[in-house]
């Protein structure tokens, strides 16, 4: 995928399908260690060991309409091609954590992409899920979570157009504040 | 009809795997290395030229129902990729030519009277 944000969207959609109610996205950019780490953690159905062993096999999918599923396989390949690593931990009934890391400066590393769009898309996909998004960039940190936003909104739906528009701007500005170009 | 078999002999391609399916006919050419992008743009019966050689290539080729995959510029191919192409009956070919040179030659073959 041309942007890492699209991989994040893809993995998080797996979490939604696995009935997660809380999803955490943690991104760490460390220029000194030359490392970019993306972690997506959910409290969904989780997987047994058999399934876990097969999820990055491109010929495995939970979908029945076709025989190949490439989401995690592509994410893994992308990470490995950028001198990174890829790991999935999962426990049936507990949830799943996907961690991908990349050499930050690797020439083939796709740009981060549009995270504000990704988060808003996820909120729209399922407004009852609590999302948290933390973005570290060296010593700076941007934090966002829907639980807090909903507390402030009280009776206003988080999926109201004006709210979503505001959220997008809020995340965009927040990220600009921590991620140095 | 233009087939993978005809292409192999005309361009002197190395047949790495998927011999059973070299009777596949070919319509056009697609060049791309970003697999997710290829997935949404490659067409049925395309000859797909790439320098990627991981196992996902076979999955994308199967999904896109391409007629064959040509690995350009002599890139080394992982063992698992070869095994899977054999299992999935996807002709996996290799050439020392660049993607551009391959496409030019395939075009000549496709336009033969």
C-alpha cells in the first residue's frame, strides 16, 4: 500500500470484524534509533494457535468468497522489506496485538499517510468502539481517545458531520505539533 | 492465439515453475511492484512483470488470474514462492531483461500477424 495508514486501516478492520470494543493504535517514531513502530491492539475474539500460525500466509483467509487474504501478509512483507520486524500475539477470547516495525529512513518505507482520515473512517465504521491513538515522535506525544471525546460531547453523537470534521482537524493539528518534518 | 508457451520460446524465458499452465493465452501486459496496487489494477490474462519475488506474488497472480508472472532483471526467487506457484499452476518465468525491454518484446509478439 502506498501509505502505512492504509495498512493500519486494514488491520483495524480485522479487529472490528473480531468484535473488539476497544482498539488501541500506538505509533512510535524514533529518529535516533531510526525506527518506526506501529502497534494495533484489540480486545476482540482473538485467535487460537492454529489460526495464528496461518494469518500471514497469503493463501489463508477467513473470507469465504475467495481463497486468498493478503492484508496481514502484505503488512508483514512491507515491514520486512524495510529492515523491520513483524509480530502478532493473540489469545482466544482475549484479543490480538499486531506490531510492525520499520527502519524509519528506509527508502522503500511508505509514508505514514493520512492518519486523521484513518481514525475518522474507523469511528464512522463503528461508533460504539472506543479507539485510542497515541503517536510518539522522539520526545513528543500526541494522544487521542474517543472515550474522552464522547464524555465532552454528552448527548451529541460522535458521528455527527460537524464533530467528525472537527476531529479530523484536531488530529491533524495535534500530529503537526509532534511530528517534526 | 498468443500463449505463455509461445512467449517463453520467443523471449527465451527461464521457466521456473507452473509448467502445467503454459498453455494459458495472453492478452496484455502489466508492470508493477507494489502488490496492493497491482492487486487492484492487473487484469485477467495479463502477463505481469515484477521484481518482487515473495510468496505474496503468487497470491496476487492467482487473485488477478494473470496468464503468467515474469520476474525481471534476473531477481532471485524465494523457494517458497516457486513451490506455491507450482501448486497453484501459475507459470513463473524469469528473464535478465528489464521490465521495459520485456514489455517491448511482448508487444512485438502480441502484434505478430
